[in-house]
C-alpha cells in the first residue's frame, strides 16, 4: 500500500522559511519522479516543484529561486525547502508520485504565511 506522509507545515511570517518533508512507502522510491503541489482555497491545485530519479529539478515560476526540492533515496523522503516566503505562498502543500500510471497523494500539510 502506497503512503505519502507530509510534515513540516506551519505558520510563519513573511520572509521566513520552512522545510516540508514527505516520507514515502510502498513505492520504488528511487526510480520515481516526486512532486510537490499546492492548493489554496478556491484555486486549482498547482505544481510547485518536481525532482526526477536522476535529481533533475523543475520549479513553478512563482517559486523559482526561493524554493528547493531535494530527495534522500535511502530514507525514501523528498523535501521542499521554502525560503523568503510570501503571503501568496499560503496553501495546503501535497506530495505526489505517479507510479505505473497510478497517481498517489499525501494528506497535505498547511503552510500559512502572515504579512
């Protein structure tokens, strides 16, 4: 059974930092691209960052230069380091993986950035 468990969300002031973690189980972690998405109330879920099995990364324009995605294959964990946070980064953040055509999501972790 696939499980993605996010942690690390919270309340932070604008300009601050948070690091999100996503611990995965039930998947062949090292061969899969791992993603972080976010969804604010009333808005569509959007891709924030992705990291391939080889370590190549991709970012949304809105977070480029402020967020860093990384992975630790022995720990089956993907991270999202978020710096210089802005109020518009306030969202629920979700970990995601697509394995063998099946999409899996974590339960989400809330990030709230106060101005």
